C-alpha cells in the first residue's frame, strides 16, 4: 500500500439510476464540502454509468470541485462486479483520503467490496461525520448494539477512510448558481468482461405511497396507540394534512406497520416540515431519526415523555380523543379558507 500521506481529498460516489442521481449523493456533497473545508481539500465526485455526463453540471452546483466520469456501456445498469472494478480503479489511480457512499441497497453492496479490494476499513450506516482537529482523521459515528449506543470509529492506518451514510441524515447545500467544475473522463479497461451475471429483465414497480424521506408532513404513531387498528385514525389526520403515515420501531416490531414506515436509528432519518408524533414516548433511537424536523408536535398522555423535550408544541392527553378533535379543527379551518377564497 502507498503511504497514507499520498491520499488526499474527499470523494463522493454518485449513485444514479436511469441518468438521475440519488438524493443522498447531493446530501453527501454537502457534508463533503464541510469536511473538505476543514482539511483544505477539494471535493471530487465519482460518477459511473453510461451517457450520464449531463449530471456533471448539477453536481458542480451542489458542491463538486471535480467530476471523475467513468462512462461505459457495462455500467448502464448496476451490477456488482463492473461497478466494483470501476470504483476500485478510481481509488487506486486518484488516491482519495476519504470516500463516502450512500447507505442505499447499491451503496451497501458496493462499498464493502471496494474497501476489501483496496485493503482499507469501512464504517457502515453512519449518522455523523467529523474531522478530528489534532490528526485530520475522519471520525465516523454509527449506532451499535441495536441502536443502544453510538460508536465513533477511526481508520488511522489505512486509506481511503470509507463510510456509508444513511439517506436523510446530512443536509444538502443550496445550489450555487452558475457553478461549474472540470470533468475527468476516466477509462477502465475490461469492465464488460468482469460481468458475472446476466440481466434478463428489469421490472420496475411504482409505489403508490410516498417515501417518508420525501414527505413534507409526517404523522407518526407509536406503541401508545394500543393496536394496529388505531393507525386508521392517524391515516385520516395525514389525509387532511396532505401528509404521509410513519411509525416508531415498536409498531414495526409488533407487526402493526411496514418496515418502510419506520423512523429512527434502525429505520429512516426524516426532515419533514411538520412531524406529528402520536403515542410515541421518544426513545433516543427514535429522536435521532426525526429531531431535525422543522416543526414537531407531540401528543402523549405521559407528561414526562422524552418526546416533549424536542417538541415545538406538546399536547398531554389521550391520542384517541385529541386526534379526532385535531382533524375536525383542520377541516373547519380548511372550509373557512375555501369560503374566503372561492
């Protein structure tokens, strides 16, 4: 292995599907700029795919100082081996000090394979990244032991320092109007030869439900609801607000809700404009997934519930009595507004 001092800069792997970059890529660019600023380094994005060079302009606006484009027909659709070869080749050639990937299904498949081939460590599912002032090392924090503790991991003797980061955890920057950056057209030989599977068919499923990470309004239920049938009440509240249903881990574990609705350290991290927590006590694992919401409203009959410590507005009372009144008040306000603005 080369001397670790030869490895410099913050690199971000950009996952794209059908020419559209995943939202987590822009989030990682925002965090990458912060880390690079502390290291006096540049932010480089690695963009594998086929005919995806058009994404470079948007990536520059969101913080990229340079784009390494690996454009090859073998990379049109994600397959493990060609993408692993491509990203490994980039690491060996350009020697990044830090390499960040989204903790998506693709990122979780790709990052550990690359880390093994370049003989470095990988910290998975990070929720926080910081630079240690004394050493310049990357401090990578992730939940451990079922989310009961937060572990901070340092990779001191190997480079690059690799981490996967959960979508929704980091904030994307405001785009810089007119920003541009150089694009390096990097060729990797033999990518097509490295395919060890054959794609026979691609079947795309369109979900009728909005991903909770994209929702502006979330109505979340916890164990305090008492049973799965009571989620219908929250669905009504979400409907009148134009929002989406979400859940705590306890409800998912009990089989009341689908895993895709879970908010928290072992679920999804969300940043809606409005988060209404109903019957959720506010365990630290849950708070970590929603405390960055712009406005938080909590409804719980326990006045000492931790959820009230992060809530902007709190109602102490029975969810089954409070929520119906809330729904009626919203409907009345909406009707009054329609009369004023026909």
